[in-house]
C-alpha cells in the first residue's frame, strides 16, 4: 500500500520497532505500516510478536515477528540480523521497549533494580543503535527515534530511577545526532507524558486519580498511544527532514503548567 503524501511516505522503508506488541510501540508499528513501511514487530514473547505481525499481514501490510529481550546483547544482534536477512535494510529504528520494575524513592532502590532499569533502558538502546547506525550510514540515510519520558525532564519521588534512564536516552539521542548527522542520519527522542498504556494502568483505571491528572493537563485528557505514534511517524519521514538531536515533549501541556 502506498501513501499519497510525500512528506509522510514510508513506502519501501523498513521500520524496526522494539516493544511493539502493545501500547505505544504497537501503535507506532501500525501507523508506520499504514504509511507504507515494512515493519518488524518485536518484544520478549514470541507468541505476542507473531499475533501482531499476523494481524498486520491480514490487513495487507508487510510485517515480520522477531522476539527479542532488549537487555540481552545476543538477542539484539539476532533482531538486527533477522531483519537484514529478510529485507536487506533498516531505514527506521524506534527504541521503545523499556522497563520499570519498582516504584519508590531512589534511597530504597536496590543495586539489582538499578542495574535492570539501566541495562534494559539505556545499555540496550546503546547496543542496538550501535548495531544499526553503521548500516544506515552505509546507505547514507536513516531515522532513529528513542522513547524518553517527561520523567527524564523533572524530578519524581516514585519513578525517579526510571526518569534517570529516560534522561540518559534523551542525552544519547543528542550525542548520536552529532556523531551520525554527517552520514545523513537523524536521531531524535520523544518524551511522552501520561499515556493510556499498561505502564500507567493503575493510574488511569482509578477514576479519582485520572480525573486529577486530566485537570492538571491543559488539554484536559491523558494521552493515547496513537498520540505518540503520530509524532514517531513525523520524526521518521521527510516531514522532519531538518530536525535532529531534539527531545520533543508530547504531554498535553502538563509540563508547561
């Protein structure tokens, strides 16, 4: 399927999206497929990957499933190798998969929990970008989108370590943009606010808490996964050809208050 709008056309492109069996990642994969991309569906569970890829294929899109734990370097290399073996290129990389196994102040964070968050959210992204960027450089173009968070912009008493990892991803995007820009590659990050995903399920399923969240957001609602997917598509297409190294906040205006 082709997209008639050149600025948002991904026809012939291959988009690899981690954490793409649900939530923001799945929405990104779906919208990129609708813009013409061949998409790689990836998360830890093979059956979930196969189910999403099959659903997209049934709708007439090109999709493959490659399970991967982003905290394991061998898994990431397999993900890249399988994508290249299938389609021979990677034009768009979206690093969406992340973890936050604990909630509470930094003073109560165990070494194991700290390492798990940093290894998955930061080191995994570092590994994967280093695997993909040289390939993109050889083609002379590419777009990378890292998922940061508004938790990486301001302090937080319950998900502070997660926020540190997301601040690191935003910094990684800036530095990679400087390093790889001369090769024609653009690298940006998105900092979502509260989005209706499993990550924040305990909040948005609580009518009192979600009402409080909506009231402190100028748009008076929490975000939907597609709100982030649209931005990811923008950052991966010619529509954003002169944008790189940026952290774009998508939070309904929460951080401007």
